[in-house]
C-alpha cells in the first residue's frame, strides 16, 4: 500500500470518528436543548490576560466561537504559546533558551532547537509567518540563540501540521512574532553583567584581531588577501596560480595580529545593553501609525577545556588519538529592529526590518598524542588555532492583514539576506617526534615542509557564504457561515546560496640536506618563516627554499538553490458547539540544486544535485470538547523534509561548537513523513491545565549523520537511512496555588506556579540486507555498513523533562523561580564501524528572580539569575562495553547574571 493510500485511510478514519458526534448532536441539540445549555464558560484570568501578538499566514489561529482568550485552547491545532510575560519568566536572554521550557523541545549545540528529539531539519522556524534563510552552513534554520528576547513579542510552537505552513514539517513549527504597534509611547533601557566560574577573571586565550572586535566588527584587517581576491575574481584555483602569485599569497595569509595566540590573565565579565522605544500617532479618524525600534549588544566570554579522543580498535580499547584543547570564545551579538505598524480600522499593515550580527572570535591551544602511524612511539603535538566567524542577517518583511466583514485577505512578502564570513582561520601545528638521534626530536617544531609528517600542516582557511531569499504569499479567507471558514492561499520562495571555502597550505620545499635548517628556523615562530627575508638564501647567498601554496579543497565554490511554488486550501468547520474540524491540502512544486562552480575545475568529476519533486500534502485535525473542561484532539498529516544545503555540498566546514568538521553528500534525497497524534487537554481555569498526548511518525529515507575518522580529524557527513519510525507520549501541566491563606503581608498577593512537562520518545531505524545508502565514492554503499537496524534516530532523547517552581506576585513584578531541565542520552552521529557518538545532557538547574522597586516615582526592574547551579558538564563520547573515548567533553561552569531595566 502506498504512503498516500495509507494516509487517505487514516483521514477516512478521522471522518468516521467525526460522524457519530454529528449524529449525536443532531439528535440532542434541539432548539429547546440549545436554549437550556449554558453559555461557553469564560475564564476570568484568561479574559483579563493580554492576548499574545501572533502573526501567521492563513488568518487568525483562534477558530472557535468561544470568548476565552487562550490560543492554546481555542486553536484548531496543537500548539504552545510563549507570551512576553512567559518569556520574561524564564529569564533567558535569547529565544532559544526560552523555548526549551516548552514541552518536547530541547536545545542542542549552539542555538539549534529540536522538537521531540528530531533534528533541526525537522523543525521549521518562521519570523512573522515568513521563512528565514540561515547564515550558518551547519543549520537549515537561523540558530535561534541570535534572537534576543527583547525583540520578540511571542513564540508559538505548533506540533500538528496545517496546510497554511510549508510542507517541510516534521516535529513542529516555531513562529516568532516581533514586537509591532505599541499601545503607548515608551522608552525602555536595560543592562546586565554576568560571568561564570570557569571563565570570568580567569586565565584565557585571545589574539589581537582589530580594535573593533569588542563590538563584533572588523576594521578591515580580516579582508581576504588581495591575491586571493584576484584569483576568485578570475575563477582560478590556488593550485593553478602562477609561482609569483603563490609566493605573494603565502606572504599575506599569516599576519601576526591574526594568527598569534596571546594569554589574557583575567578575562572580563560579560555585559549586555539594550534600548527599546516606541510610539504611535493617530492619523485620520481612528487610524493609528506606530513605530517601534530596538538596538542591543551582548559581549560574552567562555572558557572550555575540550577532551577529544579516537578509537583505533574499540573492542581492544585502543586509543590512537588523545587531545585536550583549551578554548576561549568571545561572542558578540548586535541586534537592531525597526518596525512600522498601521492600523486602519480592522486592517493592519506591518513592516518589520531586522538586523542581527553574531560574531565568534575563538582562540584555541591543543596538546596531545597521535599514534595513527606509530602505536609504539606516538608523536606529540601542540596546535594553535585562531578563528573568526561572523554571521549576519538582514530581513525586511511587509505584511498586510485586511478584514472585510466575512472576508480576510492576508498579503505577505519580503527579502532576506544572510552572510557568513570566516577569514584567516589559522591552524599551526607543532610536532615532537621523540625519534632517537633526531637533533630536534625532543622539541616541538612547526611542520611547513612535510619534513616530519603528522596529522595536519599549517593551513589558513577563508570562507564566505551568502544566501538570498525572496518570499511572498497571499491568503484569502471567507467566513461562509458562523461555523465554516474557507481559506485558499499561494506561497512562493526562491532561495539562492553561494559558498566559497578556500584552505591555503603554504609549503617550503627544500633538499633533504637542508631539512634540518628548515626545522631549526621553523621552531615556534611560523610568521617568520613566510615573511622573513633570511629564509630566501643560505649562508652563501644561494636560494634554496621554494615557497608554494596549495588548496586541497576539491570544489572550493558551490552554488545552490531551492525554489518552491505552493498552493493550498484549508477549511475550519464547527458543526456543533463542542466539535471543530480543521483540514487542508497543500500542493508543493520544489526544485533543489547544488553544484560546484565549473570555473574552479580541479580535474575532479563533480556530482551535481537536482531534486525535482511535486507533493500533495493532506492534513486534518479534529477537536472535541467532551465537557466544559475536557478537550480531545486527533490529528493526521503527511509532510516532507528536504536535505539542507550544507548536507548536499561537498565542502568541509568547521563547527567551533562541536569541535569537528562537516562534509556534504550530493546523493541525498527528500524524506517523507506520516504524522499521527491524539491528545487530551483538561483546563481547570486560568493558567491551570493538564494535557496528555500520544504521537507517531513514520519516515521514509530519513537523513542521518555518520562519522568519518582520520588521524586527528573527526568529520561528520550525511546519508539517507532506508526508513524509521518514532512514537511517544507527552505530558504537560500547569497549576497555580493561591498563597494568601498563609497569612497577610508578604503572601497576601502571592501564588505558587508549578509548570511541568515531560516527553517520552522512542525511535528506531529499519535497515534491510539489500538497502543502499549512496555516499561520495561509493554509490552502491550498503546501508547496513552505516546504520544498525533498530538504532534510534540521531538527536532523539528518550526522555525530556522540564519543571518550573516559582512564587509570583499577582499585582506587581516580583518573581522567583527554580528551573529544572533534563534530557537523556542521545546519538549525535552514527559511528559506522565504531560505536555511535553519544551525548548525555543530563539535569541542569537554574534560578531566576525579578523584582520591581521604585526610585521616587520611577519603577526599576532588577533581575538575578544563576545558571547550571550544580555545574553539569558536557559529555559526548563513544563507548563499547567498558571502553570509552571522549569526543567532545568539557566542564561547564555555574553562571551568574545581574540586570536592571527601566521603562519611561
């Protein structure tokens, strides 16, 4: 039976479940009965609460006739909403951290939010209902930790699919709505200082860079070398440059201020500042024009001492590579937003312009042993690395929401551009061979001439990525009756990406008789080798060093694109006061391509990618209010997951967070998913509620990570597993207790708020004996050589739990909350012939407090946070029996933060 037939059967079953309720309603819902029935209950606390500002395609998310203002209850879909107050309650500085408090969501790595343990390819991120391109080659979506909470009005997580969303939907969609029209003129100023026990005022590493590094910008010191710029413009590979160009390039790639590590005796504290203001004006009769603007900066430091090891033979416990890398990261986030809003009666026009720049300056010093070539006598190495990664997003969106009695017209469009530059990422290894009778065998010598051998030679990387996205859409909704609304829409996205990745390896070639002289001058100071004139000739004035440069990258320049035309129809039907049905059908025509630029032909045979598919994607959700307080839902849908650009492109990218490289696979194909969910929700009133859900997903051709190991190098690539299934359950509860009964004074206006959610998930991959998983170099690769039958999906934790215990004041800003977050072990990469790489996030405990005081008549909000109170460390490892190696393991300190905010 085909996937479409199976899903059609599920949707028919959904309809059959709907019919008995309709018949029952017809038999009992007589006019007299209807008159006797009580009105829909109104929750006083919800009615008084401010309605979250949510901007989505396809009209308002509230589809029932109820007057309650809780969108989670009144929506026709399963969703969670974080209002401004909810976000503030978490105390997080970025939206990625705040979203981890939503049931089923977990934060992996640097800002990547996973829904129900599925990877970021199954999690869709939107801004004001519109797509965002990613400046990060390691993520399909923009890492959400670059969105400060100060620019976000609400965060919505929808876990069931509806046709108004793009078809790339697996675990759920995350929609961020930016702040828009202010209700009154205001100016808000905030500042904070923070630090952690392993970093602040401790020793660290750095390098000079430029005088603007503190603000996340470069003054031009890191512009690509002029020779490299010329080669790129001419479409010439470094290996094909003239001898004169190569010598000149070698002299330009290692300026002292960008490649020389320095010790910082006392790293400074972190700081952040934010300024937000807004006002509105009446234009005409009852029409309002508003403007809101925000600008902020955050500068933070982090020390890590990362243990990285490799198995030679896991069964024997043989370790062939053992490294400890001390890392100091300086991250600077600059953000700005300008929004204009116009309310004309029932019509709203919103123009949002967002700028985010996220810069990481990293300095690393590694020391360890490498036994890849000699188990008996491994050589030792010291490697210094300096890096600069800047990610920049500029996004302009125009949204018009027009209401004409029973008609609603929704127009959305815009342009976004992301840039990622990583210039002068220098790796300089020093090697001690410990070879007897070697005059330098007991010293660390820089390897610039293939004299010593080893894991790596000096190399300097230059990367530049630019992605452009044009998007537009139109939706028309018509309220046929009070209980039936029809929506039709069209959406278009056109994404193009050009990525450049050059690795320059200088080489000093000489005769064997002069290797000793080369190594003598090569000790400790690599800059002098390439810039020192004394190396050009020997003592007799005879030149004997031939300086060359090479780039081992097979395809340094790639172009990729994804164009999608989509149309959809959606209905929202409420046949009775207690039953609602939402269903839809989406058609998507997508073309995805990726290919190297032929101008930089290296003589290799490239494998271009062209994925052209058309999909019909049905969805349906039934919501039945069994009682005034109990609500039941059932949802079914079919969706897809396309390969990400970085998973297709045969370029190597270094991820400073996971401390390893990634490389694409052009043979990947789309994944197809069937999604089923059943849920019961019970509402006690106000913020008190509990829900229990069960879910199931069937995935054809899921894309999984797998590990590639080389001496001293850990790389991750991607392949399609044959199929997988995922199922689980989710519990979400919130309850508040009035503390006034404890006595007057302090407790008279206090309540205890308990929020708890827990998600249990199981998944397994199905691998047959004849299943294939094509990879570069082996298009007939057996899937069983990469994947184990029954293994869990990458990124999936069996258990994810959050607990929030807080005391809050009901009349003013005063709150103290303990936050507990737990995630069980999860696979981060398939190990192939070796064990899988496992991450163990474990339990973290945070404390957040806020209180408002008054200086005269001016209210001031003070905040105090303690993160990772018990110092939970980061563990990522491979293990077979009692044999274990650490892949990316390091200590994590306890962080403290104090802040102040004033609104005028």
